[in-house]
C-alpha cells in the first residue's frame, strides 16, 4: 500500500549528485579512453616489433596472425578514440583529434587487407618440396591473392580517403619526427592506390617483380646529380638487387668503372661527348649522355636503357636483368637523413660520419681528393651505399615510415626512375610518370630542356638554372622562344678544383615534331671575365620514336676565381616556329631528372604563368 503524506508531513527532496555525474563523465569520456589508448599503443608497438622479427625469421604463419592482431589493436584504438568525441567541438584540439581518427581508420583498413593477402603468398614461397611444387604453390597463392585484392580494393580506397582528409597543420611534432608527416602519408597512400592494378587480377604483376615464383634481378644505378646528365646525373656506381620469394637479397655496390672494364662493346663517342671528354671510344658510364653515331643527346630513360643494354649484353656471363632502377644524389641524401646518418670506414682505415648535409662533399673527397689509385677512387661510394641499404632495410619502424615516404616522393619528383622489361609493369610506370619517359603523343605543346655537364666536375651542386617560354602569334604563325639561364656562384679557389671548373654543357631543347628552327644563340659573362657562350655546332635532330625535334648545342661559361668577381652566368636562346596543328594554350612541361626544382615562366600572347617544376606538369592558358 502506497504511503500517503499528510499536509504537515514533508516529502524527501530529490538531490542531483552532480559531483558523481561529473566524475562519471570524466571517467567514461577521458580516463577510460586515455588508459585504453595508452595500453593499445603499447600493444601496437610490441606487435610492430614482432611483425619485423616474424618477417626476418621467415615465420609467416605468425606473421599473418601478428598483422591481423595489429589491425585489431588499431580497431580498438579507434573505438577508444570515439569516446573522446567531445574533442571535436574544441577548436584548438579538433584538428588533432580528427587526424588521429583518420590515421587509425587508414591503418586498420590497410592492415586488414594486407594481413589477409600477403602472409599466405610468403608462406607458399617457403614451403618445402621440389622447386616445381613450390612454384606451383606460389602461383596458386598469388592468383588467389590477386582475386582477394580485387575484392578488398574498396577498403584500401577508403583508407586512402581517410589519409587524404588529414590536416598537415594538426600533426603532433612527436609523430612527425617518427616519420608520420601528413605529406609523406598522403604520398605513400596515393602510391599504394596507383599500385592497385599491379596487385589485383589473376596474374598480379607485382608478384613477378618481387621474385614470385621466379627470382628477379635489377641493376640499380646511382647517379651523381652534381654532374648533370639526361637521366639525372653521371652514373657513378651500381649494384645488383636480387629478389627471391618476395624477399630482398644481398646488395653489393661497386664503382661503375668496375663494370666498364668487362664491357667489349666500344663504339665511337657521340658528338655531345667526344669534343670535351678525353675518351677514344664510348663507355657504359656515359651511356646516358648521347646517342651513337648522332649529334643528339639521350632524350629519356628508355633510350638510356637501350644504350646501357648494348654495353651490358657485351659482358661475358653478365646475369640476366629484369629491369634497371636509377636513383640520384638527392634521393640518397634523403635516405641518409631518414636513417639518422651513417658511420662508414674509409680506404685510409679511418671512419667518417655521413649526414645528408655532408654526404656529397665527403663522397667527392674520397673519390677525387685523397689521391687514391684508380682502382680505389670510388670504393668509398660502394661501401657507403652498402651500409645505407643495410640501415634502410633493417631500421626501426619509424625509420621505415620515413623511408617509405622518401621513396614515394622520389618517384613523384623523378629522383627515382624505373624501367622494367615486363611490359605490364612498364605500362604502369609510364602511366604514373615514374620512368623519366618523354611521351610520344601530347595533346598540345611540349617543352623540355636537358642540360648535360660534360667536364666531369660537380658544378650542378651550386648551379641555379631556370628557363622562360614565350609564345607569340605572328601573322597566324606561332613563334616559340625558350630562354635558358644559368647562374654559377661557386668560387673555384674556395671549392676544390675537382668540384668547380668553367662550365661546359650540351644543352638540348625538345619541341613538338615539325617545329622549324629559327635560331639558337647564347652568351656567357661574369666570373673571370674570359667570356664564353654557345659554340657554332648547333644540331637539329628529329626523333621519330618520340615525335619530338631536338635543338642542341654546346655552352661554355667562365670560371669564378674570387668573391670580388661576379657570379658566372650563361644564357641560351632558342627560337623556333611551331607546327600549325599544335595547341599553344595547352602546354606540357617536362622536368629534367636530377634537378631538385626547376623554375619556369611561360608567356602565351602576353598571359604569364610561373611554376617551379618538381615533376611533369600541364599548363593551360
């Protein structure tokens, strides 16, 4: 029976326990998720270490479970982070919070996909039995993986959307220092999406490239961008890079001249080389400089590879190559920064600490400044590259993240260029401009300037190079003027003479086929006042394969002996009439590999646009 209160009897007051409610909210909305995130973060770091150990020990069964466990851990972290949703309304914190959610979402989705696909393939590659049985197991696993990747591609695309939505200005410095820069993450994620066609379908081409089921071997060529060439720099060292069963084998780097000594193909040096380099015949190390029997320079990487293979195939017993990878100075410098520097033994028995800031100078000192015999001049470069490759592939997880970002940046900025004999892989390279390829068909106008340093010195470390494109319609015809400018501020007596000398270059301007040369002139000034400029050996060459015409000539710039002298300068002006069918309002600018950036100003009938090239770029007027 319910109690009835009389008029004189007071009712008990309902009291809101605000303090308890506040503490409950703090517990649920802050303490629990923060503790959960902390524990999950610790678990994730432990899983990452286990993952690396599983891979290096070929423990692929555990690798699969570790990948999946790490994915689940990130899923737990995402759930805990959702309890912190109140942060979304705080202006100063909102961006950091959303970045964290996007990062966890992407990490969970990508680990889920690769945890399903990769371990079974690696496990099949290390099954016991005959080679034929293993190859059959690998082929079946790769085929299944390709089908799974086709189904799981939406998860990777969703992960990419989450990464692209991240705010670069709202990334904690502690994570940036661990390699989690938003720009690098975006680039890496975009590269994964671009690679999807190579990972999906019945015969994923990426498996072949990684030695599944048959081993693959690549020639890795290190190019010194201080001595600029058409593909990025002088080919100073090389290494064979083997892949077997998806695993990278041992890399040994050597001086390019060690390979040259085994070459029996000895054609005469082409015109860009013979007047300036003291050679009686053409060498493999200069195969990216000129075309045999012509007055033209090498236009792009496929042409250079064609030249290189003529030399390489003349070597008795040379192992088969599945492709060639070109890397330049700036990419190597970035890798050295990623691993925190290197300590490398020298030929003299000492050690030197290499950083991104001093690597180029130290390499030149060992190669040229130590008065070593020819057989030992570039041993240091090979030793340094061997140590660098070891650090890159055995670094901490944070270093590997930085390396992955550097690789994707290198591909996009032509610091790394790929060539595969596998036609499907090469199509992918061409599609994403990862191969330093001049396109044969361009829906509009086309310009590229190639500057090739011919005296064997390293002026391009200091050289400032830019060019202007000016197109004018005159009486219904389009006259294009390409003006290339160089400024050399280095002083010969301050820099060792093997680094800086009076500049000699073979300069080529590429234009649409059918372009008619009006004039190619040049001047040089400053420095020691001895003058210089363009020589009278202007060459016009039609490349029917690339649908381009090349206008080329030698440029000579004076040296600079003291700071009281003005910097040396050079200018080359090339004028030509464009074919009537070229759309002058749609222009493709192709960057020269080996230049970190290339300032370009384009004017079309008075309309001006400026850009700093880091890769190929379209301009519309």
